[in-house]
């Protein structure tokens, strides 16, 4: 490398050396010096001497030839050393530059590292500060959580509701003070224990069952639990909830319980009050109906005699008032049933046209009493059979017709019955309209409210109890129907009742063929037993009669081929529920059907709750329900049988006897099933037993044996009901209910009245049977 600071000649010479080498360069320099010396010597001698001599020139040339190698050698050596120096200096310069660059790089890296260390130092300080703040916040949060935990624990422990938590293995993991008090153990004895170790064996199965339901369904479960606390029975409303993690897995069970003992006691008290109220209303109704039936019967008999215009008007007023009072009794009873949600709709196959005819007969009579015109119009096919509750529907129509007659002073009452085929099936539409005083428009929205009475034209409240229309609407709603009202004040009112029709086939009487049953009849009243035996034997069955509960149990244990037990609920030695319980206690009789015979089916079902029975029949026995029960229990083939004709509604109105003394429907039912002659024999048996019943009542009263008085009255009530002597039956029921509470004077008075009622009832019954025989 040639340094730029050298002279041009030195650079040229150094360049030649580098290019051609020292030897060639030295030869060239040597030749060049000789040529230069030749030229200079010639010029010198020519200028200085004026002539150029060869000897002088050659001398100079020789001297140059001798000296030039030394000069060239020195020159080349100098250049060589100079190049070496420059090369060293250049190398040193490069190394210095490299060192300087390296130093700069190191200084830069050091500066960067210093900056990074400063940043890391600052970051460390910030992190330490943040950590300090976080630690402080955590301590504060922990303190707050601890305080909240203590507060929550205090709230949970002070809660009147119990609480506990169990994991998915059923191990208790937490609870509050109330739960400890209920269980009778502290948390140390509960935590870590299983349900089997905590609960007693009588409630453990239910606990595990409900826990399993919650675990399986992942749904909350609410139930009422009875549990003893401090030797007292308490009720708890338990709510069990599943504890689910974020993955939806069941990991435990939460349970909350509230003491509802007071609520349960209130419910039981309310239920008892409802029952007592129902009994009171039923008793009051029956007791009031006894004199009311006398009033109606005697008034009707008076109307059939020759009376002057004023007397007939008075009798019509008495008769109408008594009928109105009877309707109020019906409304009160239905109101009580509505209040207790026990308004039952019992459907049967009914001919709609015949039903309307019955309504027409009644409506014509009450309209005639006020000299009103009653008209009826029929639209559509009504000669059909439909599944209806004729009693309830008749009550609805009669209530509306009664109201129409009551509030109409002149003009007419019209009933329009039509069958409409709608998209959801056929409907029966009955429109009861009148030309009475009408209802103000602002009162129409409240006309069906309980105890509400719209004001009449004079501004005073209309007469009546204010419950008839409310009960009517409830009955229509229970039959899945609708009722609407429209009215114009001073012109009249219109009530439209719409009932859905479920068409069916005509009912057929049933007889049982192909299988004879061996039936044990447990009945303490001989007359009831004879009638039931006749009904069953006519159907081809064998009947064994037991008069007491002990006899019944003896027959059950000794007779191997019994198919059915018909069990009276009130027996002289032990009650029917105890007989049924003892039968069911023996596994051998698990498949023996038991059907209760009772005057009150609902009460019997409550008494037999928990005992396996196959049904209940009301006394006196209804043959249709008896046939239906036998068919359901034993699936016996059925075939139509001959049915004795009974009186039509018109024929009943033409009877000359006081029908209020008799239960016409029961008599016709028995006559239709057994025949008139057999029923007469049953009536003769009642006449034979009647003096014995009266004598036993008198003897019991003489020795003040009220229990015996009550027992005999019960037997008499059943016997009278079996032959349809309604007035005697109701009086005997009054004697039975008051046997323990009333005074001896009252009991004796009832006994004296009984003889007269039996005499009148017997005469009315014989007369009715004679007239029935003539009609059929």
C-alpha cells in the first residue's frame, strides 16, 4: 500500500517496485541514470567547453555506472524501509481505529446496559411499591372478607331458618346454629359426618330419597318435613338445592328449612273449621228442611182443596216462600262446597229433550203462581244423549227461572233451548229471558258477585240472599260452560247459559251373567241387609250376612271363597274402619276387595285413609252405582235386562200424596231393580221392625243410656232410608246427632214426634206404591 504523503517520484518508484519487482526496477533505474548522465555530461561540456569530447563523456558515464548501483541500492532500501514504516503506521492506524470503534461499541453497550439497569431498577422500585400496595390491599381485603365472613356467619347463625351443606358424598360440611338446635348437636359433632350417622332410621330413607332426586335432576326440591324438637313435633318447609360447579357437575347439596309448625297448626285448625262448618251447614240444612218439607207438603195439599181467592193467594205466597227458602238452602250448601273446593260434577248419560221437558214442567208451575206466561222454544236436534250432570244443570236453570219469575210482575218468561255445532263440538245454549224490571247497566258487571243484590226500581236492594247467581256461575264454570247476562232497565233481562255437550249412547240397565260372586255383607240393620241381599241375589250372587264386626271377621277367617266384602262403616261392636284394618293386617287377604257402605262417602274415605279399599257406596244403595262398581271390580259380562217403568215428571206432579215425606227417586230405583212386590215385602219388614226400634229408644231413654239411644236412632235412620221414608230418615238423623247433647225432655219430644212421622210416612208410602202400581 503506497502512502499518499510520499513524493511523486517516490510513489512512482514504489509503484514500479510493487509492479515489476526490485530487480527490474533497479535495472531500469540504472539504465535511466546512465542515460541522464550521458545527456547531462554532453550538455555540460557543450555549454561549458563548447565541444563535447567522448573521453569526458565516457568518464562521466563510467563514474555514473560505478556510483549508480550504490545509489540505487540505497534508494531502494530507503523506499523499502519507508514502505515498511508506512505499512506499520497504517496497520497501527487501523488497529487504533478498530480499538476506538470497539471502545465506542463497548461504551455504547455499557450506556445501554446502564440505561437498562436504571430502567430495571426503577421497575423494581415500582414493582416493590405495587407489591406493597397489593399486600396492603390484600390485608385490607382479607380483613374485610373476615369481617364479612363474621357478619355472614352471624346472620346465618341468627337466622330463624336452619341451613346446612353436604358434599357430593353426603358428608356434612357446614351448618348454622338453628340446624344445631334442631338436630341437638353442635357443629363439631356434625361436620365430617354422613347422613346415616346423623339422622334416625325412621326419617333416613326419605332424606336419602329426596337427596337422590336433587342430585339426579339438578333441580330444587321443596317438601314439608315433620321432625321432633325438644320432644315436641315441629314441621319444617325444607328446600333442597343442588350445588353445581362451573362445569355443571354436582358437587354438593344446600338445604334451607323454615319452621312452619304454626302454619301447619293453623292449616289443621282451618281444615277442622271447614269440616265443622260443613257439618253444621249440612245439619242445619237437613234440620230446616224437615219443617220446610212439611210446609211445602201441607201448602200443596191446601192448594188442592177448595179455597177462596184470598186464601189461595195466601197459600201461593206461603208455597212460593217455602220454595224460595229451599232454594236458598241449596245455594248455602253449594256455597260451602265451592268455598272448600268440593263442588263435584257427576256426569251421566242424559236425554237432553227429556231434561228440558222436566224443566218446562217446573217452570210452568212457578210461572202460573204469578199468572205469568211461560213459553219455550226449541232449536236444533235435542233428542240426543249427552254426558251431563242433570242435578247441577237443573239447579242452574231453576235458579235463573226462579229469578226471572221473582222479578217479573207481568208479561212472560221465555226459555229458548238450542243446539249449536261449533268448531270445538256441539253446545247446548239456553236463553232465559223475562219482561221484568231489568237490571241497571252499571250493575251488570257485579251481578254474579257473592252476596251482591242489585237495587230494584225503588232504589232499595232486591230481595234474596245474594248468593244464587254466584253459585249459578260457579256451577256453570264447573261444567266448563259460560254464562252471560244482558238487560234493559224497565224492559227485562236475558241470561244465556252455554254448556258443551259430550254426546254419548243411551244408558242401558245391566245384569250380571256368567259369574256368581260370593259376597260378605256386613250390615247391622236387618232391613238394609234384606234390601242389599235382594239386589245382589237378583244379580246371581251368593250373599252371607254378618250383623256385627266380630261376625264379619269370623266369616272372613273361615270362608275360603269370598270374592267381596260390603262393609258398613257404623257397627254396634266395632266400627267398619277397624274391621277393614284387621282384615288388611293379614297378608292372606290382601287381594280381597273391600267396599265401604256409608251415608257419607267423603267422611268414610277420610276414616279409611291409609287402608286399602276398593271403593265406597252411599246408603241407601243406588243400583246403577252398585252395578258399575261390580263391573269395574270383576269385569263381569253385562247384558241388557228388563227395567220396570217409572213415573214421568208429569205423573209425579199429579200424585195426590205429600211427596216431601218420601224419597221418590230411591223408591223408583229399588222398584225398578227389585220389582214392586219385593219392595213391598221390604216395607212390611220395616213395619215389623219399627215397634222394636221405638221400644228400644224408649228403654234407652228410661235408663238414660244415650249411647244406646244414638245407636238405635242410627239403625232407624238406615232402615227408613232403605224404604224411601225421607221424613222419618231425617228425623232419625236429628235424634242420632243430638242424642249425646240434648236434654232428656228434647229427646222424649223427638221420640213422641217419631211415631207420628212413621205413621204419616207409612201411609204416604203405601199410597205411592199403589199409585205407582196403577201407572206402570
